[in-house]
């Protein structure tokens, strides 16, 4: 193996640049040539492939986002599109690919692997919803953003005796929400993994208000309900001013934390070593602080990410 490629795909996540940097620097360290594929699988299909040297990744470790660009590209499901993508890789003499992204990106890497092209997946998403790893790159940074937002909301809520509903990203995974709820001391937490009973929530808030509670934070994962409507319903039932705040894409930007940079660096360097060992079709993980790798096909088809019930229960216990 002489030439490898690296791409970022799906929603960006802070720390992706650190992972690209690690792939490039580790590749060069081992005497490989490294190519960057711009704009994810869409760029791979459109032959947006550029050589990277050590200076291409200077100063990127501190930057959020991905300097290679990223895209969601559902067309990659079509075999004809993937055949052209593999032809582009071969045209540049690339014989191994590192894919940094979430579950959709893993799916693309799995398909390429099934077509005989060696790919290694690195989990990069703020959602922490990938099987085979305790953490995904970007989760820690997004968590810190969400916690800081909750801290700020608490200041203004307590000044005005208000209730604040804060919607946190995560797609269908409640990890970001329950972790932010614990770290931010939120009073109520709602995650997609646990059936949501709005009536019960409002009842609990109502009881809290009746007991003299002056303000409260409700941390809720996105895609559970309309948070603006929920805030109106809480206000109507409790008589307390209630505001909804959707944190949105603010959670996806910013300087990655040290934890995300270090994990990205470890995974990126290790992914290159796997390709050098002739291994393809693997996906990286961090489990019990050890770098591990799993069969990517098995990971997608059979491994399930367990619901972090402990964190959810903790947020309820400490309220
Ligand atoms: O997967 C990361 C994520 O930020 C999710 O938390 C969110 O549901 C989704 O991406 C938003 O996607 P988009 O950036 O395409 O709006």
C-alpha cells in the first residue's frame, strides 16, 4: 500500500480536522502518500481529490469543522455511483481509504469494503450514536457547548423566575442531552429512548412550582416534540413564564476540546496502521480508553449502541 485517501462525510463534528491531520501525518511518517477527498462521498464521485502534505494540515488541530468539507450524499447508495467513485480512487493510485463520519458514512465505507476496496471508519459525529465505541469525535466538544448554554439559561431563568426548555441535538440518541443535563444540573430530562409523557412532565413541573420552585431547566433531545409548543403548554399549565431555546448548529462548531483532539489523533494514527497491516473493512472505537477496531459490516449490521441508562437515571436522581 503506497497511497491512501481520507474524507469526512455527513454532519461535521469538532475534532474531524484533528483526525484528518493524524491520518496525514501518520501516513507520511510511514512513507505513504496521502490524498484528501473534498466534500465527502459527493467529492469522491466528482473526483475532487487533492494531494496533502504535512503543511496542508498545519494549524488545523485547533479548528472546528472540516477543512476538507463534508456533505450528505444519499446517491452513494446506488452501485453505479460507487463504481465511478472506486474508479476515481484507482485513477489516483489510491489503495486504502479512511472515512471519518457518522452512521451514513460508515454505510458508504461498508459498501466500498464489500466491493473489495479497503476502508477504515472513524466515528465522527456529535451524536455519540455509533456502535463499537464509547465516544465519537465531537461529542465532548458539543457537550461542553450545551452545558455552557444551560449555565447561561439558568442565570437568566433564575433572575426572572422562568422555566426554560432547551433542545439539544443528538438525532435519535439521548447521550448528549442526558450528559448535558447531569453536567448542567437540569431539573428535567427527556430523551428519545424513554417514552415521553407530556402530561406527566407538566404534572411534575406543576408540583415543583407548587412547592415553591422558582425556576427550572428542561433538557430535551431534538426530534421528540415541538419545543415551542411544549413551552406554551408548560406556561399554560403552571402559570410560569416559559421559554424554549433550540441550541441547533451552535453545538456543531467551535474549537475542539483536548479530549476530542486526543481521541481523533489516536484513532487517525491507528487507522493508518491498520491499512498498512493490510486490514480493510474495520471501524475504530475507544472502549475503556483503549483504541479498538471492529468489523465494519458486523458493526453496522449487528452491533447496537446501548442506551446510556446510567446517565439518564443519574440526571433524574440528582434533580
Ligand atoms: O448528526 C449530527 C447532527 O447535528 C444531528 O445532531 C442533527 O440531527 C443533524 O446532524 C442535523 O443535520 P443538518 O446539519 O443536515 O441539518
